[in-house]
C-alpha cells in the first residue's frame, strides 16, 4: 500500500483493480543471452520543446528546430533510426483530424521519408496521442478515426510501428472497475486499429504510460484481451508503477520491463525509471542485461524529458539540447557494450 493511502483508499483501489503480481509472468529461466548489438534510435520527443517552438512560431520558446533538422542531427550523432512522432508533422492535432490538407500532410511525410533514405537512417516508428478510455464514445470513435489516418501516413513513410496509448484513467472508474473499462472501451478500439493496420503493413505498439496501462499485469491482460497478431508493446521504461500511484518510487519496474519483453515491439528508454519528476535514474546495465536475456532484437529508441526547474531545460539553452541527448546516447552505448559478455553466475 502506498504510504500516502489510508486503509479505506486502499480497499477502494483494490476493488477497482486487483493487480496480479509481476512474478506470475516471469518465467524464472534465463537460458539464452544475446551478445550482439542492438540498433539505437532517437524518439523525436527528445526535442519536443524545440520542435513545438518551430511549429508554433513562438519567439519566446526554446530555440526552434524542425523535423528535418532532427533527422540530420540523429544521423550525425550516430543513431541507427528515428522515431518520427506524428506530433511533428505540420498539420497534426491531438484532438482533431489533421488541420492541413492530405496533399500537405503527405508532401511533408514524403520529405521525411526521402531524407531518411538519402541519409541512410531507418524510421523505427511513429506515434500519436489518443485516449481510448474516455467515457465519451464520440471521442473514442474520433480517436480510432485519427489513428487510422496516421496509420496510413506511417505506412506511406515506411514506419513499421505506430504507438497508441490505452488512455488516461477516467474519472468514472470510481463507479466501475479497471477491467470493465478496459474490455468495454480500450480493447475494442485497439483491436479495430490492429486489424486496420495489418492491411497497411504497420504494427500497433500499445505503450504503457502510467495510465490505464501502468503495470506489467495490465499490459499483458490488455494485449491478451485484444488477441490480435498485429499488436504488441512499446516498452516505456519510465512509466511502470502501481496503478494510480503518482510515480514509480519503490516499485520494481525492472521486473515489469522484463515481464513484458515477450510482447515488446519497440522501446522508449527514459533517463528516469520512476518518472520524469523524480530523481531516480535508470540503471542502464541492469536494463540491457534483462533485454539480452530475452528474444527482443528490435530498435531501442531513447527519449529525453525535461521538467520545470531543470537547469538544462531547453528553454534555458541558447541551442537545442544536442549535448544532453548525445550524452544519453553515449551512456546507452556504453551499457550495451559492457553487458555484451554473459554475466557470471
């Protein structure tokens, strides 16, 4: 029980969602250990403040940087791939269909695709913002429609995976249960998107995000309920925690990360495992050791985040945070190298 919860609150939380222990999902056997390389990627959200300044034309924001500039930086920095978050394709909107014409959207997507091809850098995925747990059926229907639109764009760009969220924890969950909302709202929407994307050659990557998918148990149950071969997980290392907890402090997030590796189709490796607002930094050697014990061989994109008060916040810098992103990449490369040999038992 969280130390801030009273007994009554804990009883209520258990009624809403009774977590199956992560140990239930861990095989306990580690027979194979991968000693090869992984391809590392850059998630565009690492430059979110700079990209948003460019999109909004805000002279008071962080130094602007456009989508094509991020691709060029990624190639120069030594990334193998880029995750072209759809937020940074002009015309994207979180709550509506695109605000620009199809011709404009696809013309920019073509520029992205062609630049990546010219530079010899892969596109590891893309993603949108959605909420399939929203009580409003019209909102959910619109988000499915939006998802299908951007699945088409992903296919056009050659992105193999598109990230979708499950949704924020809805207020009406107090009158229901996590399972009921998951089965009635989230699962049908994800299944419809998975079916549609299968025909487009794009895999749906459901991302755990500290929301309706906060634990390995929730992730696995959701994917099993969707029961479609064209959906897996975007394994977000910074968002495993107790359901409805403010952060992951005190939670065994490494076990959750390991438990969902068989379902993982992409990654987002964050600096802080307990949440961006905490001071708990990820142990990259522990992370890579666990990944090496799995059959995962896909891309491993990193994502840097900043919160208000950070000394190196992009809004306080005279240029985009190139050095900070490169520093995290070098740390990841070092951990990948240091874990190459089979650990001694």
